[in-house]
C-alpha cells in the first residue's frame, strides 16, 4: 500500500490508467472514472488487491484485511457499504481534491481547444467537509480513516455556458489527473485537529473558525457539527446567538 508521496509512481498510474480508459471508451467519457482508476492504481499498484468481494459488496482495494475506497463525491451512497465493512474491517476513504487546476475550453462549433491556463482557485482539505457530514453517523468509529489526496488536474470544459463568454454555467468534458501535490491522512481522532487553525482563540465560534480557515461560515458550522462527533472539540456555551466551542485537552 502506497504510504508516501511518489511523483514517479503517480505519473505511471496516470499513463497506464488513462491510456487504458481512452482505449476502451474514448476521451470524452473518462470523467470521475479516470481519477478513481488512477488513485486506485497509485495507492495499490498490484491489481491483485483490486475489486475484492467482501460479503455482498466489492471493495476498491483490500490489503491484509484493510479496505480502501476511492470516492470522488456522494459519500452518502456509501452508507450501507460502510455499515457492513466497519463491523470487521478498518476502512480508509481516499478523497481526491483538485489542488492545482489547468483549464482548457472546447468550442463546440469549431472544435477548437484553447491553450491551457492555470485556474486562480486552489483546492484545500476543507472541500471534504460536506462529504464528511453525509456520513457523520460513522465519524466516531475508530475504524474509519481518510486520505485527502491533493492532486493536479487538467480540466476540459465545453464553451456552452449561459454567460457572454459561455464559461459561467458550462459543463465539464473531462478532468485528467497529471500530478500529486500532497496528501492529508486522518488515522486517529486527534488527526482531525488539522481542520482547526492555530490562529483560533481558546474559545471560538463558527465565525471565528470561518475567518481563520478562510472558508464560509456555513461550511465552518458544518465542520464543527462533524468534529463534535470526534470529541476533539466541545460546546461550552454561547456568545450572543452563536455557540462557543473549545478544543478538548484529552482525546480518545
């Protein structure tokens, strides 16, 4: 099982998996399947560990009884599978985040493709928060772990949006992984502390967290809701209409 950042191995995974998928389906049909296949090969290069049947379910990867599931979105669809797997197995969910993205635009009338340009937006670990909320009922299970894989992506979009330049509201054609920037591993409850910036005061509100983490207050509130399940924070009172939280001194 891959445990350290390996650019060469990631490049090999991209070359092997993208080539295989293009041969089967054509470039326009890769979508999330591309990222899923690349990460599966990257974290477990030996295909003997892939697609392992466990009960009535199939695990993306299973190594020595530990299960790894690559999930690009919609964690709620995993609830039944997680409920079954976690009874007897440790489960790690591998979640990809586009850290650096290069955009290419396809003119649907002429077929012309623009040169790629770097997106001004940078992906962060906080993008997993809405997905964590969808499986909040499992967060307190010590057998559940996460790998947030920060990858670099080339994304091709159709110029079919509603704005004058046809970019706003456009649809995506493909997202092709081209490199891995970093990863965040959450193996223990204490590891969830990575979501709490050092700049937070001892007692803080969702507004304080939003400012320190540079996320919306709505997302900060969702994060606090999830973190309460890990008991790394506790609710200690109110400040006006806002709940007050603080980090706990003793964790599991």
